[in-house]
C-alpha cells in the first residue's frame, strides 16, 4: 500500500483549489495499491484556502514547538497542520504502507524544506518519495 498526496493524482485539494497532476507519480503507482490523502484537509482546512508558509524552521521545528505555519494573510494554522500530519501518520500505521508519495514544495508534504506531515512521517521511519 502506498499513501499518495491527493494533489499528485490531480484531485483539487491544493490550497488554490486547482489540479496539478503528476505523470511521474501516476506511472509509479501503476499496478500498486494506493490511497490518496491531503494533510491540510485532514487537519480541518478548507479547499481552496490561503497559502501558508513555514516560519521559524522546518516541519521538525513546528512539531517541536519552535516553528509555526502562517497563512499569507497572517493567520496561524500550525494546529491544523499538526493535526493533519497526525492523521496521515495514523493512516500509514493502520495500512502498513511501504511508501508515502509527497508533493514537493508543500508546507505539509515537501521534503526540501521538510513540511510538517513529511517531518512526522520521517520521524516514524516511513519511506518518503517526493514528486513535483
């Protein structure tokens, strides 16, 4: 089983409500069992939503209470991002996943800098693969 960021599949879960399908991700999923997820939606945020950025560090810093996630309008959505990360980790545990496919550049899923969900999944030892 592979967990895959829903936006990579072309589902309209991105902050701007748009689709941004990734052909490389779809090809990598061929013949495999997979389940889509969106940590920001699982954390209670709507789609579309105001874009957010990591402040004060990366996802590990957010989880440790040293960083925040702030929308470009100035709202603190750190709690939503942490809740979403925890829900994704819960799914990964229940489904015994072999890998998690993540969206590059996302404050939730990105690996460079590491987003909040990616940080929690990394901390728990999951195989993370990033797609643009």
